[in-house]
C-alpha cells in the first residue's frame, strides 16, 4: 500500500469509522424490530425473529471487520512525519 496524503488518510479513516457506525446501527435496528414486533401468530414471530437475528449478527460482524481494518491498516496510510522518523 502506498502512503496517502494526510487529507486522504483522514478521509479514509472517517469512511471506515462511518462503516463501523453503520454496522452497529443496522444491528440496533434489527434488535429493536425483533423486540417490538407484533405478530399474528407464533410461526410469523419465529420467522421474523430469525431473520432479524441474522441481520443483527451480520451488522455486528460488519462493524467488527470494518473496525479491525481501520485499526490494522492505519500505519500503512498515514504519512510519516519528521517527528516520528528514527
């Protein structure tokens, strides 16, 4: 990977952090919909809750992978300043 300019590195980090927030938002919405849902019968409830659980799990996994990518790739993007050179 090539080092980016400071503006490019900050933009990329901001985009990755927004992906983390988006994943967590999807998980929260799925959990809220699962808890507050009103269903006509038990079969509908079980079907909807299994889908909501899969969506919530996917959101959490997406947020975790985006966060790990943000943390692990940070040294490759940010330019080395004169203070950090040894």
